[in-house]
C-alpha cells in the first residue's frame, strides 16, 4: 500500500484582531470602575444610618381646643328650672 500526503493550504484574512485589542484595552478601565464601586459599598456597609420620620400633627390643636371648651362648660354651675303650668 502506498501512502500519499495531501497538503491543503488555507489562507484567511483575520479581521478580529483589531476588535479584540479594542475590547482588551477597555478591561483596565472596567476593573477600576469595579474597584471604585466595591470601595463605596464597603463605605456604605460601615456607615451607621438612622431613619427619621417627620409627621404633620393636625390633631393636637383642634383636640386641645375641644378639651378647653369642655373644661369651661364643666367648670360652670348651671341652674335648671322646671315649671309646670296647670
């Protein structure tokens, strides 16, 4: 049996190296951004937060007016006269 060698020559035009180098050049900037975000998150985690709630009180003033009117009415003496006509 005889052996034959078949040689196939393929030529390609590589157009990916420019795009690949552009992507690789953006990695250091992305890593810096990730490091900045991570350091900010560590700062937030170490910070102490206090929640405050401010309410508008619309009940106290009318309630105190009603209370003072009731006290003034209760503090007075009333005379009731009942008459019978007959």
